[in-house]
C-alpha cells in the first residue's frame, strides 16, 4: 500500500477535529480582514476621509470587484456599530478601539484553537502509527523474532 493513502486513513479518524480547525481558520481570516478594515477606518477618521487610500494595496483591494460585497457589508457593520455605541452613550473615539480589541481578541482566540486542533491531530496520528507499529511487532511469532 502506498504511504499517502495509509496516512490519510489515519488522518480520517480525526476528520471532525480537522473540520473544526478549518472552520477556526476561516474565522481567523475573517477577523484579520475585519481588523484591517477597522484600522483603515481609524486612519480615515484620524487623518481625514480618504487618507487610507494612499496606503499601498488599499486602492487595489477596493477596486477588486469580488471584494465589493464584503467591503459594503463591513462598512454597514461598522456604521451600525458606531451608531449602537453612540446610542449606548459611548463616544466613537472609545468604541472604535474596543472594536479593534474585539477583532484582535477573536482572531487570536481562534488562531490558538486552530493551532491546538491541528497539533493534537498530528500528535494523535503519530501515537496511532506508533501503536500500530508496536502491535505489529509484538504480534509476530517467536520464529519471526529469532530469524530477524
């Protein structure tokens, strides 16, 4: 049997944990985009509207047609968050850093969970491989041991 299918059989035992790790990676990716978007909004708020467009890559990202729905959704969420903070009596200059902190916290928590899940899968696969190798060796007859 070829090595890759054999390893995939060991990996298949942990497919749910791998799916959760993949989901956590998706949350990390989204939180990273949200964090960068919030930083762009902070730059625009502090330096004036449009100041972030002079940064490298920002204009190219906004020009991408596939990114337009996500940017619109982030902008509407940002505006709703600022309005909610204002209605709660929290000034935007305090609310925006809290949103940045929340995005950073979510990103780091899910990055940890993803890393933990993937490392535990790797360690469990090594444990299973060792167990099967030892079981195979110990299950051999005495004749096999004496000949080798």
